[in-house]
C-alpha cells in the first residue's frame, strides 16, 4: 500500500494505492475508515495483483508525454 496526502485551501486529500488483496485486509479497512471519519477527501486506486509502484510510474510517464 502507498498513501499520498496533500492539503489545499484547508481541504485534506488522501490517495491510497493498493492491490485487491490488500483492500480485503481488516487493518487497511480501519485505515480507510479513520481517514473518512477525519473528513479527508479520499481516493482509492486498486491494481489487482500487479505492483502498484510500477503502475504509478506508467501513469506519471504517460502524463509527461
């Protein structure tokens, strides 16, 4: 799992990148619930069984081209 966070104009944003298997874990669900309760704007990206850091590199590379 990888989490990125940012705050813009007093709005807190969280992006969580994880695999489908990680999303099923109770500890991950608790982390997500914690951010929801703290009123973060939350985005969750799942990648199946692939390695999400590699997918992030592909997304970034595509945006730069």
